[in-house]
C-alpha cells in the first residue's frame, strides 16, 4: 500500500517537474540578460520556490485523485438517488459557496484588490454567484437542457450589466468582474465540480451522459461575473487602486515560516468547511464504507499539504519575481513584453494543477477521442495568445470589452458548428486555464508592466486587471477549433468513402457494405 502510494506520488512529481521546468528555465535565462536585473538572492529564492512548487503540485494532484474527485462524484450520485430537487439545489448552493471560499485563486485576487473592495465582501459575492450557477448547472443535467442556449442567454445578460456599470461611472470595475469569473475555477473547485457533474450525469444515464457531465465549470464561471457586475452597479464614485508590496522579503526563513503559517490557517479553514459539509452528507445520504473514507482522508491530507506548499512557493517567489519582470521588461521596450507575454502564457498553463485534472477527465470520458496532449497544446496556445493580447491592451490603453465582446461572440458562434461535447469542454477549459499561477505570477507581471509604462497605479485596474479573463476566454476558441477540425476530418473521411463506393462495381459495393 505504502509502496504503491509512493510510486503514484513520484509519478505526479515527475509530471509537475516537466510542467514547472520551462518557466524556471526562462527566469534563469533572463537572469543572464540585461532585460531583468535579478539579484543572486532573488534568483535563489525563485529556484527554491520552483522546487517547492513542483512538490506542491505533485502532492495536490495525488490528493485530488484520492479525495476531491471521489467526494464530488459520491455527492452527485447520492443526491440524485434522493429524487428531491429542493434538497439537490440546497446542497449544491451551499457546496458552491464553500468551495469558492476555499479556492486559493480567489484569495490571491482578493488580496491584490483589498484597497478597492473588502476581501470578505468580494469572496461572499463571488461565492453566492458560484452557488447559484452550480444549482443551474446541475438542473441543466437533470432536465437535459442545451448548454449553448444557456450560455448565450447569460452572456447577453452579462454584457447588458457591463453597460450599466459603465453608465454608473465604474468602467474600471469591469476587468475585476471578468477576472473574478476566471479565478473561481481553480485547483479545489475543478476536481470537485467536474466529478459532481460526472456523478449526476452517470446516475441519470442516457445516450448523452458524457456530454451532459461537462459545462458545470463554464456556468460556474459566469455567476461570479454577474455578481461582481451587480456590485459595481451599486457602488458610487471613482475607484482608486493601490498596488500591494511585491518586494522579495530579505529575511527568507522568517518570511517562509510566516507565509507557511498564514497559508496553513487559510487552507485549514477552507478545506475544513468542505470536509464538515461532506461528512454531514455522508452521514445522511452517502454512507460510504470505512475503507473508502480512509482513502478520502488520506487524499485530503495530501491535498492540504500540497496546497500549502504550492501557495507558499507562489507567495514568496513567483509573485514578487513576476512583478519585477513585468516592471523591468516593459521599461526596456513594450514589444518585448508582448513577445514575452505570449511565451510566458504558453508555458505557465503547463503548471496549473487544475488543467491536468481536467485533461485527464476529458480523455477518460471521451475514451481517448480528445487526448491529454491535444488538449494541453490547444490550451497553451490559447493562453499564450491571451497574454500577448493583454500586453497589447496595456501598451495601447483600451477597454477589455474590445476583446471580450468579439471573443465571446466568436466562441458562441462556433458552438453552432462543432459537436456539443467540444463546446462544453471548451467552456470548462476556459475556467480551468486561469489557475493559481495566472493570478499569482502573470497578473503581477501585468501590474508591473502597467506601472512601468504609466508611472502610477491608477491605470492598473483598467489595463492590468482583466488578464485572468483573457486567459479564461481564448481557450474557448482554440478548443472549439479543435472540435471543428475533428468534424471536418470526419466529413472528409465520409466523402472519401462515398466516392470509393460510387466508383466501385457491384461486387466491391457488397464488400464495402
């Protein structure tokens, strides 16, 4: 048992090593160039953080396999067996709020805008948004409603609310609202919510069970955007932004101990709420055997340790180095930051834990029809393009709506031409791609670039924020293009087959048929 667990952990750590190595190499190479003046101490702190990040991702991914996915699936199956819609809706609403509060990505974003809006208020609004849309997502599966139509309705509603926020004089609030939708689908929520959908869809069954299991992440990403837009409409007056302190702490060991303590406390409270609620459902409805509960308990321990190490590494090394890189690269030449933004986005998505969870589930559910490799390549290209476009927006200082509106219209338009499975996977992928490193490395990079170009933090909320939303949007297009390619390839094969049948003689036709 112990040897098997160690073997699984070693496999996860090797995967994490391959994921984190590219961005580590990029930072080390920049150390030897005049583009970024990293000190020896800063480089050492970053390398130590990278090693911790690898360990954290490995432990977390193993914990997700052992705990978060089985928990979500068992909750979904047990709720459906009750046959009571009200109970299903209530449990999903509460669970949506709890997993949102537990999401480390949201905590990172909230801490970076705490001068603009109270962190607790932001998290509660986002939590309610996720809870409500998780209920809608489950009801979609139960009543077998079309995901594309739901997405079109809510995105149109989203743009309508966005226009009201602009009319209210809080246009700078838009980027934060769109970012809030991206950060809520991270390493804790993705395994649980996706497994919940799989459990519900499998219990209902039917010809399109696999297709129906996707789309939960897509809908749960919309809820927070609508909630924060409503908050923006209710606020009056100009919002001023103040940049946090992104300097590398000179006292490494003291900072490491303090960060470990703070992160451990936050993760303990967050995971504790989920565990308590799961145990209540377990006692009333699920009633898993003792052996299964022990496996879940072990997985929770791995998840806890992995998340603590992961977030600590991000806070002490990746966040400050990301900020300094953006600050100094932009000061040399804005073109460099656009090119570097693409490269950075391409490799950073490889290190997102939730991406690997999603890719694995997609490959299993589609029986290899959508491979992990093709998914990862499409996501990496999408995220790279999104960061490059975001850097262009910072340079030329224009509203995020110039990207968001046409981007989502293209995404929704593609939904008419690709299989529904690909549309659901694409919109789930958008939420998953914007994980912890996006808010803890790429966002500080954008903030540093913005301050470097304009010299004041007032432009940050308008131009730097929104980068998470861009990361969440572009995979919607790239993944659906993957589906469009599959459809065209199938049509070519069918045409070729029909030509061979038409040109064959009678005896050959019999063989074809």
